[in-house]
C-alpha cells in the first residue's frame, strides 16, 4: 500500500512539474505575442535593404561603365577628326589622282567611324538616362525602407527593453522546471507543444471538457485524472490533462 501511495505521489509530482513548466512557457508566449511579427518584419526589411543596396551598387557600376564607353567614343571621334585634318592637308600636296583618291577613302572611312561613334554615344547616353531614373527610384525606395527599418527597430527595442527582465527570469524558471522532468516526458511535452496551435501541451479539465480543444471528457476518465495515478492525454487533441486542483496547488 505504501508503494502504491509513493507511485501516486511520483505521478502527481510529474503532473505538477509539467503544469508549472506550461505556465512558464505560456507567460513567455504572451511576451513574444506582444512583440508579434516585429522581429520577422525587421529581418525582412534588413534583407530587402541589403538587396536594394546591392542593386544600387550594380547600377552605379553599370553607369560608370557606360560613361567610360562614352568617353572612349568621344576620344575616338577626336582621333578621327585629327586624322581627317591630316589627310586633308596631305591631299593638298599629292602629286597624282591615285594618292588623292586613297586619301579621300581614308577621310570617308574616318567620317563613317565618327558617325558610328556618335550613334553609340547616343545609345549609351539613352541607357545612362534610363539607369539614372531607375537609380533614383532605387535610392528613394532604399531611403524609405531604411526609415521603416529604423522605426520598426525602435518599436522592437522598446518592447524588448520593457519585457527583457521578465523574459530572462521566465527562461531561468523554465530551465529549473525542466530539470525536474525526466527526458522522455519532457520530449513528449515539447512535441505536443510544438504541434499545439496555442502552445498548450498541458491543460486542466474545465467544465467537464478538455481545456485545449474543449471536447467533453467522459466521467470515468475525469475520475482517473483526479486520482493522479497516471498521465492521461486527451483522446481528441493529445494534450496532457490535469486536475484543476493542481493549478490551485501550484498557485499556493
């Protein structure tokens, strides 16, 4: 009889430890709910800003490359003009038609080179103007997102500062509570908690129903729960069920 009582006490202690851990985790969940989606929003904004900065840098590089090409073509035009002047000077000194025609072809070729270079310059400048517009839009968007990030970070920092002390204390309580629960039971608790929508792995029986899914619990099963002889889970949601008296004893 003494062994049976001792066994019952062990189960009851396990249930109390589990329910105590659940209360600590629920308090932590409430703190994290207050933060809401802010940590994710901050992370998303940081990723977007990084992408916008990379895009801006790429556009800057592309514009520099185009400006360099414009400069190259302008230099080529200057060179062609100098050659044309040189060939025209030579034409005035030629001694026969063959030399004159040869120089004329060189002049014609350099004029064509100038026309082609001017065409390329127009194309490059058109691309530069388009990229300038895109760069302006990117810069404005980047500035806007950086302001959004600053605001979100400020909101998050304020919430974290407000709850940090309480969160650290609760996390310490959770670590202490976990030491009083054997690994197999703790793993089962964590698995149930992960799958539960509201993070509740341990619930009390409330008005003859499961405190998690609110399905009715048969009278005999309720009696078993009150006896604290074994760990009982809800047949519908799989949560661990405890007698409300355990909640009262934990609050004492």
